[in-house]
C-alpha cells in the first residue's frame, strides 16, 4: 500500500475538520458528553491524518 495522501483516501483539509471539531465543542458547551467523545476522537484522528497528508504534499 502506498503512503501517498491520494492513495490513503484523504478528502477533507485539516481546516475543514478543525471547523467541525470547533462546532462540536461549541454545541457541547466546551464539555463533551460520553456520546460525543467517539465523534470527537474520530475527528481528531481525521484532523491529524489531514495535517500529515498536507505536510507530505508540501514536502513533495
């Protein structure tokens, strides 16, 4: 499996994912409920992957 961003299926930018994280935190009033933690974790992982992909593209 290639480690290039295109082959890993990254679609959204880190900025887009960050906006979704901010919206989630705003809706939650800054304190996540148990049912929101899974979504938050997924978003943070997606954000980190997007940052890595963007860094990879910039370095290429």
